[in-house]
C-alpha cells in the first residue's frame, strides 16, 4: 500500500499500517465480520485567509498528515452506526433526519446533516457501520469536525453514489451539516481543504463554484502547530460576531457580503460608516480586504519559489488578526496564551512565519519554520506549552478518500 499520497513522503508507513490493522481487528471482533472499506480524512492547516471565506474571500489551505481512519461496512436498511474510539456510539435512523435542538453541537447532528444534504439532492443514501480512530491533533484548530463531516460524505459517496460527488460538492454538503444541524456559522475553508487535499489557493467569489489553484509545496520548511490552551466550548458567539460584523458593513452598501463591495467604495465611506458601526467592525472589514490581497501575493510567491515574500505575507496576516480582526483572545481574558505564544515564537524563529491558526480566541498557532530551525523551535514550544501540545505536520497530497 502506498501511503505517501495520504500522509506525505515522510510518513511513518509502519505506523499507518498498524493503525489500520488494529482498527480492522476491532471492527471484526465487535461486528463478527470483516469491514469492507477503509477511509481516511485529514486535518487541515489554514495558511492564509483568516475569517475571509464566509464573506466570499480568498484563502490558502493545506490538508495535513493527520487523519481520521474509518473501517466501514455497507448495511441493509436505513440505520447508521458510528463507533469512535473514546466516544459514545452514534446511531442515526435515516428515516428521520429532522433537526433537533438538543443535538446541536454533537456528532449526531453532523451525521444527520450530511445525510439530509445528500438526500435533498435526490441522491440515494443508506445504512452503514463505521469504526473510527483519529490522530487529528486535539485542540489544535486543524478542524476535526470538518474531517468528520467530509468523511461521512465520502462514505455515502463511495457506498451509494458510485463516487459521483466531487471534492467540492462534499465540502458544500459538509458545510451545510455544520451550519444548519451543528449550529456553527463556518465558511468553506475547512471542508474544502480537507476534501480537495494538497496545498491550494481558493477564491470564493462564487462560493458554490470557487476557483481552485494548486500551489505545489513550500520546500525547505516545516509546519508546526502548537495548542497554546484555552477552552473553545463557549467561543461560537465570538466566531459568529466576526462574520456578522463584516456582513453588517456589506449590508450598509446593499450587499450581502463584503466581497460584493469594492474596496474603493468601502474606503470612500469610512466617515459615514463610523457614524453607524463600531470601530471593530470597520477594522474587521479592512482585514478582509487586505487579507485577500495577501493571499494573491502569497500564492504567486509560492508558485515562483519566492519563499521570503510568502513568509512576509503570513507574518502580516498574523499581525492583522491581532490588531484588526481582533481574534487572538476573547474580551476579559487576561491569560492570553495564544498571543503570548505568537510573541515567543517571533523571538525564536529567525527564518519563518507565525500566526494564529483557525478561528482564534483560544487554542492554536501555526509556525512555518525552516527545517534547520525546526528542532529547536519544537523543543521550546514543548517547554512552554507541554509535550502533548506541539505537532509537526506535512502537507498531504490527497483529500478525504478510500484507502482500500
């Protein structure tokens, strides 16, 4: 089995094989039969484009070398059973896919939401049994929920649809599940990066048909993700407020999202905007426009091999998230581990970049570190934030897919 397309050229192939064999053994011991399929769904790293996707902006995202593995068998009937290592079993009867408020924020909601989105397309769905194990980093903002959603979509796709869904169609289905059934107003960055794979630039000007640019790789550098701590459980209102404030500015101009408002038009009306909106909302809009420009510059830099310019854009994005987007910590939080981690990283990294990773307010930061500095940087981050909270990752060439 060639695992390099799933985990990158530097993958620990023996460990990958052990994980799959162990999961197959658990499935057979519990179900009394062999599983029919094995699937893999990766985590993702947001390289650039912090909080722009939901307003139809531009992003750079990479699938990375951690994943949820699933052993799956197709079942007669309409019942789905998902058994995840360390979690209660999920059982969903496809004959009732109604939204239930008490299920908001749960994996059950995600399964039902994916099934409903596919069913609403008048496509067939049916039962299956799945056993899952994951090494997607906990609390590191690599989007385990999106990896789970896209995994469920791909299982339906393989078992009942003959692989007809494109990666982006799976991403849209998964976003619906998270927005409507799970209750989190996310954009499409997470699901798209996981479904498509590799390192890509995405332009969501048309959110249902984005332009996708494959960017290759950033040679000579490693991705290091550090979970700096903090609780995500109460942060959904903070994430939602970013989108809401950007869209309030867009609504002033009679538009739904900021991408529909030219920057010059926005800037010419700053004085009027100041009479109607908070300074924070205006600053968040400025971040949106400037972040889109950074994505363009960085994408071209990667393609031309200009690593220095690319890293400069990543660092600028990190500073903008702190000063304009203002999502490095929630109001009133004096611990501020994420902001502290970014500052310490800048003092250690001589050749590279660092920025908060994902939604922000708590949790993780992403560092892009030159290979000859990576070992020292990882050691320092482990000293500050704990051995279990620092993860080295590589770009994964393939998105969510059947392994065998």
